[in-house]
């Protein structure tokens, strides 16, 4: 019995030591992970929150103490087009799969008051020269911020134009639909950036941005006129401003412009704002009589959004004007219904509801519907015609599913109508991510 008792006591002591050892190992593991997290700082637990006009991944540099910030996003789409146009004529469109964008954000925080931020974009999965090139690599933005008295700062470099929703906030997990709204592509060109300098900041519930930037280029480059693909194609009919952007590359800077934005966030989940662009785009070109082509341009928008208990609402309306259009048409060899619009407009309303919010789920599943209406040739000069295909009405119905907040799976159907009855409906799928 004595021997059995001693054996039992020894066994119990060994068991106790094993339990103590396991508990100490667990605590040491927790302590080690906490120390690693403390050393890594924000890199161990990155913050994804919009700041100063930038989307969550693009704004990561604002949420670190010092040093390098790396982020990015990407999206792949599949577009399946209807075999016939609305008028019954064959559409000629083939199903297309495209790794649309792969983006890398690189930033560096020098001090609490000085930082650099940039976006490098690869489109369509490849790059290359020549007329058959399918993709491109671009600097989407690259700038320095100088905080003079937070939250007031000066910003200089290649700047995103603070107009509408998508031009600044275009990461795929934060907008509905496989494709960006066409109003924010044809009327407000995305992604629109210009070289410039300006101020930004916040005052209570108000946030603002105001930049002086290089103007658009109304007249296409000489090599375009000669039939060779060049960087700037000037103003056009179906998307008035889009092809007049230089994208920061050897931008003609004879004419400058101003753009400003003001947003009000007085209520949780709600935003109301306006933006305005004004400048000349002639860039010292002259007409056939040797007179200067000023090509004054304006573009304004009013926008609002609200979120409440899973319900999401977004509304935007934009309109613009272009002057000296007859001279621009002549210089760009545009005639008939290919005229640039003297006036153009577009707007949309979008409603979505996260049905999983009713169950308190950590996942996100939102059906949505978007209505868009726009006309890139609301008015054209005397002697020119409107193309009815440029007056469009579109309906998008779809689903956005997020198995994780920084990833999205999307599916939608688009009913595309225009006054020429040449619309082509399509079904789309997409994946998107940010990091």
C-alpha cells in the first residue's frame, strides 16, 4: 500500500507539473504575440478607413505612425452580351472575361505632418506598345501632403479630381455593380487625375478640397490627326471630357483650371455634397481664322448618400458645358452627329439592402437596383446633329456578397436603352478585393 501511495502521489505531481507547463506555454505564446504586435504597430492590424478623400486601402498611409505603407486592390469581370440590339440587329458582341485592374498603393509617412501617397495601376492584365496593346500601366495618383495645422493641409502632385463618388472612391468592394456607373464614366470621366496643387481639410462636419490643376486638352494631338495612336484625343461626342485627359503625362499647361468639393456629414451614415470644375481647354490652339480657341469647360455635381440599418441610398446628378464647340469640331474633324456636346448631363439613383443585417450576421449580402439617365449631347451647335444613341437610360439589378469585408463577389443584369434603339443588354459577374 505504501508503494502504491507513493506512486499515486508522484503521478499526481507529474500531472500537475504538465498542466502548469502547458499553462505557462500558453501565456508565453500570448505574450510573444502581443510583443510582436506592439513592435509591428499598425502593420500587424491595418486600419481600413477612408480619409481626406481617399478610399480605405488608399488611405492606409494616414493611419500609420511612420514609414512605409503598402496596399492595393483588384477586380476581374465577365461580361455576357445579348445577341441582339434592342432594334433586333445582331449585336456582334462576344462574351468577355477581363482581369480589369490590379492596383498597388505605396505610401511613406516622413513625419506626423508630411507624407507621400501613390497608386500604380495595371489594366487588363498586361502592358505593351503598338496598336494591338490590350493593357497599360499608369500612375493613378502620386502626391505629397503637408499638414500645416491638422486637419488643414496642402497637397501637390498628380491629383484625383474630387468630383462625384467613384473618381476618388473606386475600390471595388465599396461600390455596387460589376462595372462602375456609366454616368461616372461618360459624364464624369474616371479615373480623372491632373497635375496640380491645392488645399484640403475638415472643419467639424464639413470636409473640403480645392485644387488648381492643369486644364483639359480640347484638341487632339497632331499625331492623332495623322492617324497614329497618341495620348490625348480631345473632346468627343459620347463621353465629352474623357479623352481630353492627359493623365499627367506631358500635360499641356497653357490653360489651367480650378476644382473644388464640399461635403457635409452632419448625421451618422449620411453625406451631402457638391463639387465644381471650371477652366479652359484650348491650350493655345487657334481656329481657321487664327483666333484663339478658349474652349471653356464647366462640370458640376450634387451628390448624397445615406445608410441606415442595412438600407443604403445613393443619389448623384451632374451637368457640364463646353464653349467654342464649332471650332473644336472643326479642329478635331467632327461633323454631323459626331459633334461635341455644348451641354451634357447625367444622374443616377441607387438603392441597396443588406438582407443579412436582419440576422446580425458578420457576412454581407445586398440586392441592389440602380437607375441611370444621361445625355452627352443635350445641346449641339447650329449646323450639327444629335446622335440619339447618346441619350441613354439604363437599369442595373444585382447582388453584392462579401464573405469578408475586403472581398466582394458580384452579379448583375443591365438593361441598356437609348433613343436610337441600339442598346445591348448584358449580364455581368465580378470579383473584387482590397488589402
